[in-house]
C-alpha cells in the first residue's frame, strides 16, 4: 500500500518565497500526497498566494509548535513531514519514504545543505549533519518527519515558544533513534547572510545553552527574532 505523506508548512509573512516553495511540491500533490499550510497570522499576502497551490490553508496562533500541531489535526497521511517555507525537498523524496518499513511508527530527518556559496556554509552543514547523527537530535530546517501513529502516541509537539524541534527530538528518542536520510534538503542561508555567519553561529549556540539550563522559551524567542 502506498504511503501518503502530509507535508505541513508553518508560515508567517512568507509572501516572498511561499509560491516558489509550494510550486516545487506540486509533484507530490499529483502523486496523491497533501500539502497543508498553517499560517500564524501573516499581515502580508502569504495566505492568498498559498491557497491555489496547496490542499488546505488554515490559521492558528503564532507559534511553530502550535501551527504544526494544528496542521496534523487536519492531515490524513500516514506520515507527517514538517517543512519550513524556505526549505526545498530533494528529488526522490517519495521513494525515500516508501522504503521505510512501518513508517507510521518511525521518525527522522534529512541531511541539510545550506543555499549560500560561502565555504563556511559547507562546514556548518556538515557539522549539523554529523552532530544530528551522533546526538539523535533533529532541527526543523532538516525536514523532520514523524509517522502518524508515533506522533499521536507522544501527543505532538510541546507547545513552547521556540526549540520545539529539540524538545520533540528528546521525546522521540525515548521511543527510537531517528532515521537519518542522506538525501539533502536545501535550506535558505538568508538569516546567516543577513546577520553574519559567525554572529549567527554564536547566537544559536548561546540559545541552545540557555535552553539546556531551562531558560524561559518565551524570552529565547525574543532573542531569536
């Protein structure tokens, strides 16, 4: 039986790139998979641009965790693939999922490639992939996927302001190690390029350290933005 994917995309003011993101995913729709956009209160035209290119557009509270849980609530697939609006899936994505036995009970992520050409992006992406393999922790920009049965068993994403990807990885690790697909998703390096590569690295690590010491995620979200 063919595995049906529900691709869930949380958005907030993504009018610049949402059309490009969804157009790249039309092949999945043609194969019977579904695209669900969950908007967190955009004040641009993200929603109107998304409507013709996906199966469902719903609105929820501004929070990636809440938005992704809301997307699952209307999804009908056997596996949920959570995708950032600035991340592109590799060719052969469907074949990768078909090859996973008992996908409803499994979880994992892709390797990541950053879109920028600077040599430091090659270092960063390789480090991210190796670190993820060693720790079993996946980040949202790696294209996290969770089987429907497992997702409901753990009751979804913890609805915290930020770091929901790390939080759910730790919960999922209690059930199984992640499947680390070697195919690359390509994630935008725009934040790194805008704020400075080294500065962004230091900021991300500072936030991880603060989260490790149980710093208020609402305050962390303000630092991130």
